[in-house]
């Protein structure tokens, strides 16, 4: 069973795939970088987890093949 943070990260990753397709990891990486610049390391950790989910997701990989 997932905790609330994990559930939200999965939900955000799915939204990114739906919204940006193959560019979803790029968008998440830019958000993580912005969090680092603002020294918001908790938010950076969240975006890093979203990137991991996107990397593991077959939906993100198949979104790239649609274009």
C-alpha cells in the first residue's frame, strides 16, 4: 500500500505523461532543478521520485513512440 506522498507522486507522473507525453521527464527535471535553485530540497526529492516513476513507467516510454 502506498503512503500519501507516493500516491501523489504517481498521480503527478501520470498527469505529466498525459499532458507532455515523451517530454514529461524533461519537465520534471526542470522542476527539480528549480527546486534546487530555491534550496527547497523536500520538493526536489518529490520531483526526483516523480522522475524515477516516469523512468519505470511503460506509459512514458510508449508516449514517445506516438510522435
